[in-house]
């Protein structure tokens, strides 16, 4: 009988999420042709007893499982010969830090399904934590904003916002934010108070949903400059602006007009136009997908020149939910944690100071944001993943990849089959053969 395993998460103390909730395991255990084994955990958001009550066995031993589900990367020492695994591998861009993991999976003839690549026929992701990254990221950005503005000497309602992980639930956080939406005069020096959002996908929509609890007035990017320079801006409201690709970049050739597909196909022909917008923002929430093929939104060079001109610019905080280190926001120097979510980047010297004190630009760059809402994010993830789990667990891993019966989204997400890269991921061979520790 096929056995499905659920691994305990142990990458760091904040990782309390699960790929399947006890309710989902209850449904799976009703299948007479499937068993479920769950590793015990002292920090998981759902107790071991919840899984026992659902019908699963709770055991340290997962060696007999046909498929093991996890959230984060599995340490190479725990992989077994011929095993099948599903988790976020963070390998498809050739991430150097995870190439030893990919190579070990290949050496052990393992099968790897990556949640990030569970997509529909149009390439749209079907299973993700993106919305909850946006939800928690916005809460944390508001928390950091409140602390930063207080250090700068401003009294604002944002000072009442706690980090996402300190609320008992998402509903509790949203209720508090709704209570802060009543009109209250902000310090004149901060007005108009404008928060910008880059992107319009799940992450950005999650972040906007939290910010919308404060009932902001929405403006278009084309209206931003006029609003920011208004002589007597309103002090009793917040403003929101959402940027799409056409607002972020422009063709190198001034004779060309912006075409989205051309940008996707040939990003090297474009350059950033976002710097002018950034000057008019009070806070920025970055929620775009980015690779180094695309122009950066904010470069360190631009920030250095800007802060030399004006050591106290309008932009106070960046919530970089995307958290690509030295990526679209180049001064994202490292990922922070829920316990220490912020640092200040001083652009002229390049100095980084942990916390929200000191001259420069305050950054929130936590990279495990859904962990701060473990119950809600796990439930949403489970709902998306569950339709594929039983068929994956019952797959014939001894057959050829082109002959196995898998749900199409799972087939698209299969990076390795019995240690070999599947056709869609053959390009990764060059990454797997590169040793980042070599010359």
C-alpha cells in the first residue's frame, strides 16, 4: 500500500507551516489504499495529536514512505536512495547555494517535485504561499514604518501595529488595522503619505488587501507627481498607487513604445524608469518577480546620488517582500527574520545598521513571511495541493517518466525523475555540473 510521509520542518525556529493540515489528512486516511505518516514536531502549528486523531501514524521514521512532502529544502543527509520528494527546492534559477542539494538528489536517483512549478497550461502557479507572503509582509512593513517614523520623531497610527507573528490570527491583525482607519491628522511633514506597490500578482494583492484596511485613496502613477507636490496636501488620509511593468521600465530606444511581451522576451532592451516615481513615495512595497535579466528598480548608485542631494528624502521605508538579495532593490543586502525584521541602509557609505535607527533608508526584507501566519497560510496551501496528493503518492515510480500517470500540473512540476532531469528542466544540467566552491 502506498505511504505518504509529511516531514517535520526544522530549517529555522519560525517555520511552523505544514504542506497538509490535519483536516486534509483525515480525508486522505479515508482512502483504503493510502497510509499517511507524519514526523513529530514541537513547533508545528498543528499538534502531533491532531494528526493522530486524523488517522495518521506519527513516527520519526519516513524511510518506508513512497513520497515525502515538506515545505523547505530537505537536508542532503536525510535523502534516501530512490526517494520521491515534493518541496520548494529553489533550484530552477540555478541558485548556487542549492546546487549541492540538486546534485545529491541526482546521485541518489531521486524524484523531485517542486511546488513552485505546479502550474496550469498557461504557466500560472496553482500552489503557493504568495498571498500570505503579501499579507504578512504588509503587516510587517507597517510595523517597521511605525518604528522608523517614531525614531524620526513622528507620532503616527503605524506605531500601534505589531509584527504579523505577534497576532493570534490574521483576523486579529486585520481588525486592528480597520480600527486605525478612522481619520487622524498625520504630521504635515509626512503628507501626502503615499504608499507604492510594485506588481499586481498574488503577493501584491495580499499586501494591498492589508493596506486597504486603512481605507487609502487610490491614485494612478500618472497622478503621483502632482499629488506629491501639492501645496496643501490632505493630512487625514493615506494614498495608494500600484505600478505595472509599463510604469517600471521603458525601452532604451526612445523611438520605441512599451510592449509588455517585448519586455518579457527582451528585457535587455529596457531600463528602469522607476526612480522618478520613488522620489514621490513615502513607503514602497516591492512584490515583483525578478531575475538578473531584468533592470533593477532601485540601484545603489541612484540611492547614493539621491541621499547626497537630500539626506532626509520622502521615502522612509521599503518593504521588499520579493527579497531578492541585491536584486530589483539593490540595497536588499540580506534577508531579515520575523524577530529582527529591519535594517537601515546608508546609501552614501553603504553601511548597514540592524534595526530601524540611524541615517539612511529603512528596509524590511524578511524572506519567510508566510511563517508568520502559519495556520492560515498552511490551510490555503493545503487546499491548493490536496487535489494532487493521492495520485502523486500512488504513482508508479519504477516506470518511465513519459509513461507514468500523473496529474498534468504535477508532471509539469517534476524536475527530476529517478535522478534524471525531465525534458522541461534539461537546461538545469549546466547548473548542476557547476560547483560553486570551485575555481
